[in-house]
C-alpha cells in the first residue's frame, strides 16, 4: 500500500502538508484560508473531500488559519492538543479529538501517529512521527532547540521534513527588529540551518529516502545556504534532499509502495 507525502506550501505565510497511507489521507496544519487551500489542492490534483483527518501542530496562524473553515466545509475530524485548542479560536468543530502532547500515540486509519512535544513559543506544541508498516515519516518544524525526546523520536526515520528557518548571520543583519530576532533565534523559536544540520548528525539518517527542508524564511535565509548546511552532514544526502518554498506546491514524495 502506498505511503507518501506532499507540501501545499511551507513558510511564515502558511503551511500545509498532506500524508497518504493506504486508504488514509491526513492534512497536517492548514495555514491558508479555505479558498486558498482548495486552490492549492487543485494544483496537486488532490480531492480534499477524501481527507480522513486534520492534525494541528500548534495555534500560530500560519499553521491553523484555515483549520476550522476547512473542517466544517468538508466535515473532517480534527486532532490537536488540549493546549492548542484553548489557545486559539477555531470556531465550532463537530468532530474534535484532543490529546496530550506528552501522552502516547494514536491511530487514524492506516497510520500510527506519535506526537512529539517540542520547545516553541506556543501553548502545547507538537510535531509528529507517522508509521505505516515498517516505514516512518517525521515532520519536524517550529522548534527552537533539540531535546533528547526529539532525538529519540526521529532517530532512523525513512523520510524527514525538517525545519531550516534561518541563517544566523542573515537574521542578525536582516530587517527584523531586535525583539523579533531574539524570538526567532531563541530556544523557543525556529531552527536555523546549523541547528538542522547538527540534528541530522545526531540521529541515524542512513535510512532517509527523502530529506525535505521546510519553513525557510523568505527574509532571513536562502535555499543555497540551507542546502549547503545540510549537505555538509553527508554527501549522500544530495541524492534525497529537496527544499520547500512558500508559494510552490511540491510533488508527492513516495516513502513506500
């Protein structure tokens, strides 16, 4: 049974990731208004009425802006932590499933899902590891530092969508005011290129079929700098590395067939 994922866009103006395994289709985050989300799905030839669930990582607008509207429009169940639910106004959601970020995993259709708590400036943020059969996909963005639990959860994944938000020098000399620079670059902000590379060095990345760099800042990073930092970890990563951009829809990344 196929196991694959695709990005509808990644960055500070909106994030949405599709995951498909067997008969199960999941949307992780929806930072786009419903109309924009549908338009992006059409560009990928994806039918949003087939979605099994929406998962929400945290309450920041670039990740949850369209969640409520999309869930109501298509009648999709939504999963998020208690903290995320209470931190923002999602509107009425008919099928709401709340879980504890530090609790165990759960199953949706053909996917086993493990929430992973991360250090980010949100109420109860999580990222996720998805398992289908023997293959695992990790989604890891929106965190300012790497914890032992993150290292353990993402060790040996077969595919990884990994935040490379900023280059430290560009952030320090860029247009952001000092307070925003401190937030983005702090322990509860976003991973920079060097942190992403250091994380890869600390996990077993030998099984990676896809390494997808995500959440690149349009003002404080460049694709070339992110690519250079990741490829310094291992030349082998050149064969599986791809970078996401804010206004581009990715192709499907196949993990297992």
